[in-house]
């Protein structure tokens, strides 16, 4: 609803916004001095490039022929292959549990998500806690969705030993 340059809410019929300078040009709404100052600063301040570093996070900085930072990983398909491979190799090396301590034999990450990774790459499974039962359903969903996707991506048949249908 509108009337007398005031916009009313359709739900409450209360004034929401008073309309001023309805037909005024854009620049007349702002102080001309402020606009001139902004334009002066924009023209007077030259754009400068960021300083480069020798290392970014855990990797040496790599630049292309134009001096632009380039991806550090040069393998096929870029960094996604590297990250998928690291995650898959971790799951492949995960310790398995036997039938003497579990309902069935399988990778320990199915039954217990607590893990410790030593600096030499050894995976140690930590004791399960009583409050861990809540994530069994989420772990099942993760396993049944991610391993088939990994198989479609890589063709690695190792997933069939982790998924029994």
C-alpha cells in the first residue's frame, strides 16, 4: 500500500519506509564533496601487486612464465588426484579387526572411528568410547557412498574387499 510518499507494509499496515527525493537524480542524493574525494583517491592511488613469498603453507611457491603463482602439484588431473589418492591409501592401510573381537572381520574404521597417526605413518586404533555409538549411521552412509564413488573415479578394485553386498 502506498500513499503520501510513504510505503506501508501489506501485513501490518504500518509505515515501513518514507520515500524522499523520488525523482531526484542519483548524484544529488550524495554530497558532491564526498564523491569528488572518492574519485580523487581512486585515480591517485596506483594499484600495486601483492608481495610474493618463498613458501605457502607446506609447499615452495611455484610461478608460471608470467610470474603468477601456479599449482604446486604437477600430477595428472591436478591436486584432486593427489588428495583422493592420499585418502584412499590411508583407508587401504587401516588396520582390520578379526572376528574374535567383532561381529565380522573388516576394516577397523567401520566399527571405531578413533584413530591416531604416528609421524612414521603407522595407524593406531584408539579404544572406543561409550558416546561413539551415535556416529555409526553416519559412518555407514560415508562408506557406502564414498567407496563406490572412489571405484568409479579410479577403477581400484580394493573397494570390493571393504564393501560386502
